[in-house]
């Protein structure tokens, strides 16, 4: 079975598994990563994480 681009879900913020706005859950779901890993990366990797998180929150649509 081949996967076409239309069958691949886009990046969305799910309504479940969210702690704040669902950005980490959406990234984990889209890229096949564990949710805990995306959360740890946002918390502990140095950089402008809060700015990136807010930008993603504003630009990634909510599921549904």
C-alpha cells in the first residue's frame, strides 16, 4: 500500500494528550516521536524555546 501526500496527516494540535496548547503532542504525532521526548527537548535544549513554542501555537491549527 503506498502512502500519498493527501493520506499523510498534516501538522495539527490534537485535543487530547496536551499539557498546555498541544504543540509538543502535535509535533510528536506528526514526526513519530514519543510525546515525552518533544516536551523534554522544549524544556531543556537551550535556545528561544518559549518564542518558538508560541509561534508554533499560533500557526499550527487545532485538530478538528
